[in-house]
């Protein structure tokens, strides 16, 4: 992967490295040439790694005390909150950690959308990312079921029932998923098993995500290919390490504020009521990070089509590298795309808002318009825009606009030819 | 950096708006000065002890408290009864234990390690005694209601004659703050209902505040530790962030790019 071959200086190091090139890998990771103009939106990759590790560590600890049984799950969570040493801290970190994880992943995804990080040659990184995102949603949903509160139970009922929309085999699939004729103990135990498994699948995919990233190297705010290593890059260590640490610490302050001062604000009060199959809550709402997709689901009057719309809303992202026909990556040089980008951000936020509201009247109308626009953005606006848009001239290198004081292509070209 | 912070704060404000506007749509709850709110919020020890008295003399006849043990009453951050007091409280309850070596269940005075004694044998018995409505367990009640402490505090003072046009069935009462305004629980409090051992005047408002404080503690027994630890953790993180910021500036000064 690295351009220069690395040889350990010590004899023992060389002996080991010849057999297992771990030292070469470590050297690659520290030397990894990174564009020096990365802004703070690029720090969320590191933050997400931190989130994953935090969830795994706190999750392992919780699993030591949690009992996956319909009659005991709720009580065991209260046992963790009351009697396990610092159990309340571990659980609040885990519960709020899920929200922080999604906050970070949404910023990470929208950063990619703005700077065109999904475009060639980074399509595989992007698609692995989408799979990670899907697995995250599965893990979060199943994790929310484990405390066996009212929202756990009814959320699980609503979401698993979506599969019944599949023609012919739907009902059978739902029974198979439940392990019975309703959400019950078998559902809880399998959800616990899968909730425990998925984070490790995510971890594996994160390794692939980073590996795939290290082949072409990072995209950057200017969105141009960077020669590596060159004046445009800095070694990952210490430059990016220290910057990521700084950003991570700021993120942790926000995280700590939620954990210590408003640990339940992102959850739903009904989940502190033990699951009761005979009492349906007034409003069944998923966690905030799933609300945009919930809004899309409910905005379609037909159940099957609603499920298809919801799934397509996520899967359409995987086709993004081919739907966006523009050769220019960064929105900085795409004046029209930039405006549509912000409209999309607003559209998704609106979907999230109406997803939390009852599906009726004006809310339903807004949800339908926003859903239609969501698909319009990806299926019509992006392909057409790439062909029609007049883009701004892009600089030849990252250093150029800074040194030359202009983003003008002609002057940059002249300068380059005069250097040669 | 500035641009980044500006956009980030805009998004957070946008995300936070629906949360606060949702709360504003509901009935305005009665407000009081809760001692446990804020960065350094702590429970008022007197209120917790009085609240326990209200719970045990009024609420406990119908509402269980199944996740609490008598030992909790003497633990730090709670009502902090002395161990002797907590032992005496526990001993005042009859606990069913067993089976003994003859295979018989027997009754003995409570111990610190016992869970709070349940008012009813089971859910069905509780429903039968309360006109079909199950009096919810109070251990995490505050966290299980949208309005939290303000809701419980208001509900206890929200009993009123029904406005014209609302007819109530037998055994149903009108409450301004109840969801749908109809509640099966009759007004539990009246002035002077309990006699506080510390001489505090037992008005409905006072008892509501005390018992709600107590319920906040039963729902969040580690709230004080959480606030203290949170303050230390955040101060530590801020100092570390500042140090790392200057290290970052120093390291990046070798490159002409701004960070």
C-alpha cells in the first residue's frame, strides 16, 4: 500500500516483520499521507470509531448483568441501574452512545454528500459505508427492544410486522421472525443474540471501509486528486491524530452532557413502563434517528409500497456514485448542486420532524411532499444536474489557491508551465 | 473552524426545536423549585424523608415500589435515614418468607435486604381492589411519564370539579393534568393528611412536592453521584480539550494550513 518500502531497524523487528508485516502496517498507518486541507467535518470518521468501541465495551459490560427473558429483562435493567456498581453510568453511556453514534454517522454521510466523497474511485468505500449504516440501524432497533419496555415491545411489533407486507410468504416470515405468534420471549432472545453479533460484523466492515479508503486516500474539501506524498499532504501522525483527538474531545463534552445531565431526553418515557401486550401506547414512535424513514413508510398509503419506499430510500444511496453524473466532486465548485444539497438536508430534517408527529392532516401532506422530493433529488435532480450544471474552475492542487491567492485555472496553468 | 461550528450549531438548534415545541403543546404544568435540577442539583434530605412518609402512609396502600429495598433508605444520596431507623422501618413490615424446613411459608419482620412489601398479592388482586385499574408501580414512575416530576406534582394538585359538559362514570375523577382528564385514582391528598415528624405544615402543595421528590429519588437513586461525577468529567474534558488545542496549534504551525 505504501509507496516506500519499510524495513524495521532492529534485527528482531525485521525477523518478525518478514513473517507477519504488522510493523509495515503500523508504519503505513502513521505515515499515511493525508490531504492537509481536511476540515473538521472529516474528523467524524475517527469519532465514529470511538463510538463503535464505546458501544462494544459498554455493551459487553451490560450483557454480563442483563437477563434476556421476557419476565426478567425489565427488572434486570433496573438491577443494572440500581445495584450494579456504576451500572447507571454504563447503561446511560450505552443508550446515549447509540444516539451520539447516529448523530456522528449522519454528519459523516452528509459530509460525503457535500464533498462528493462517494465518487470514483471511492465507490466501494461508500457502499461498505451504506452496509455499515444498515447494520447500525438493525443493531440499534434490536438494542432498543432489549429493555422490554412498552416502546421496545410495540416498536418490535410494528417493525417486524412490516415483513407481513411481502406477498404470499409475508405472514409466514413474520411468524418465523417472532418464533411464535406474537413478539414474545423467543423474539427477545434472538434479538439479544443478533444485537450482540452485529457490532462485530460492523467492526469487520469498518476495517474494510478503512482499507478501501487507504487505497485512493482521503478525498478533501477541494475534491481534487492529490499527489501523495507531496506538499499537499501531511503524515497521518501527528497531524491528523492530534486534530482528530481535539475534535473527539469536543464531541465527548457534548456526549458527557447528555449522559450526566439529560440521560433520558432522547428516549421515550413509555419505555420505563414494562412491556404489556394488552396495552398499546397512544403513539408508537421509533428512536429519533429512524424518524425520516418512518415518515417515508407512513407517507405511502399502501403497506407493501410503503415498505418498498422505505427500503429504497436507504438503498438508493448505494447507487449514488452512478446517479450523480457530475465529474466534479466538491460542492464548493458546483453552485447549483450546493443549493440542492441544502434543500436535501432540510428535506431530511423535515421528514424526521413529521416522522415524530401523528400521520394525519397537514403532517401527512408534508411527509408525502418531502418523500417525493427525497426521491426526486436522487433520481432526477442529481443525474440531470451533473450534465447541465456550469461548474466553477477547480484548482490544480490544494496549495495552489493558497499560494497563488486565486482559484483561477488559467493563472494556475500558466504558473505550472512556467515552473516546468 | 468557525464555519464548521456555525453550521453545526444551526443543525443542533433545528433538531432541538421539535423537542421543546412538543413539550409546549401540552398543558402547562405547575412549576416549583426542584432542588435536584441543575449542574449541582441535590435532593433535599428533609423532603425525601417527608416524601417517604407520604408514600408509605398514603400511596403505599395501593402503589407498589418493587425495585426498592429497605436498605436503600439508608444509602448515600437518598433519604439517608440512619441504619437504625431503616432497620426499624423494615421491621415494621411483615414479610412472607419460606418455605421453612417443614415446607411452610411463614411471616417475619422485614430486614434491610428485603424488597418493599407489595400492597397486593398480584396484579389481578390490585385490579379487583381498584375498580379494574392497576395502580402502577412507583419505582420508575417519574421517568415513565412524559412530563416527569412536573407532571406528577401537578397531577396531585390537579383534582377539580369537572367543567360543565363533562360527565364522569362511577369511580372516575376529574383531573386537569391527567391525559384525557379522567383518572380512576380518587384525590389522594388533603391538607393535614399526614403529620410530619419534623413539624412541617402538611399542605397538599407541600406533600405533593415532598412525595414527588421522593419518587424522583426512587427513579434515579444515583442522581447525586451522577451530577457530581458529570461536573468533574466535563471540567476534566474541557481542560484536556484546551491542552490538546494548543498542542494541535503547535504541531500544525509547521504547515502553513490553518486548523
